[in-house]
C-alpha cells in the first residue's frame, strides 16, 4: 500500500464522531466566511478609489487578496465535502485541486514581487514611477499566472496520459496525492517547490537587507518598508509550509494514527487558513491610507462623500 492509499485508509477507519465533525466544519466555515468577508471589503475599497487601482503596490496587494479568497473558498468547500460525501467524482475533484494549486503557487510569487516593489520605492525612488507602472504590474500578474499554470498543467497532462478513462469517472477521496498519483508528478512537485523556495527567499532576503541599510540613514518610510518586508517573509514562511505538508502528514500518520484526522485539521488551519489572514493585517491595518477608506466599509457603514 502506498502512502496516499494508507492516508485515506486511516482517515476512513478513524472517522470523527458526529459532534466532532460538526464542530470542525463550523470552525472552518466561520473562519472561511470571516476571512472572505474582510477580503471582500478590501476589494470593494480598492475598486471604489482611484488612489488604489492606479497604484502598482495596491494592485499587487489586491491580486494577493483575490488569490487568498480563491484558496480559502475552494479549500473550505473541499473540507466540507470530505465530511459530507467522503468521496467525489475524480473529474470534479481535479478541477477543485488545480484551481487551488494555481492560486496557492501564485501567492509566494506575488509576495516576492511586492517585496521588489518596496525595494524599488525605497532604494530607487527616482526610477520608481518609470519602472512600476500599472501596465507593467498587470503584465507581471499575467506572468505570475502563466508561471503557475505551466507549473501545474503538466500534472493534468501526465494523468490524462497514464490513467484509464474509467479513473476519471470513479469516486475518490479528494486529495491531490490521490488524484495526481503518478510518481513523476510527485517528483516534479518537489523540484518545483524547492525552486520556488530558493527564488522567493533570495528575493525576500536581498530586498530586506537593501532596505535595512537604506533605513539606517533614511526616513520612517524606509523603516516601515523594512517591517513590511519582514511581514512578507513571515507570510512566505507560512505559505512555504504547504511544501512541507506531504512529509508532515506522513510523519503524523506514523506517530498518531488514531488521531490522524485531528492532525489533518490542525495542518489545514496552520497551512491553509492562517497565511490567508495576514494579508488584511499588512495593508488593511498597517497602511494608513487603506485603513482610512477601509473603515467606511468593514462594518458596512458606507458614508456619503
């Protein structure tokens, strides 16, 4: 029995009691709705004011928020499905997984781009307007999606080429390792994650230390940018936990087989939910300009201007 099959066997063998299942689903749904509500307020604020949608920094931020919403929504749906139906059609599951992975892999790349934008604004202020334009920012977002798509689509093509047609009409527990189970896909995923990890952290470290040196002799704006880069680094660290999730799940299966479902729940909260709750803090709370406008919508009390 391979690792994926063993995981599903244990999940089905040690199902949660009805009460525990309800509690977990209520927690996940409430967290998902709360995060998405705040993110919708952020998007609404962004779209209503030209000061935001004409600024490359806020465009990258709102793209990050949209990605967070996609990931939170899809993972909550999959979580609830895993308790209500247990197994779903492989074709439907594949769509959910692909969309989730697309958005998940966008996040660290987007954070790296935001760090570079901060670096240019602080270390190359005279060239910031020429380098960071709205058009180039939108092209960069397109490049981010293209990179993620070319990273993930081979999984689908390999699966289509190696699995029989009946496989896509079968019912399975909806996990990426189960649907995209070819060993070559697993190896490619690991290599991709390592490349992402190295590139993103090099960007974060390089931009942070350059801004750090600038902040020693510059104004408070540089120091605030330095702190923002630190928050980006922490957010990337949480996002990168996704890359360590497969071996972590296997270790938890060996250590706590009877509490494996509880371990999976904790992994889901830490890996999928917690990183998505940081974006509103970075700009929705810390940024004075965004906070000023966000207050008008967060509690649905829109004042006429």
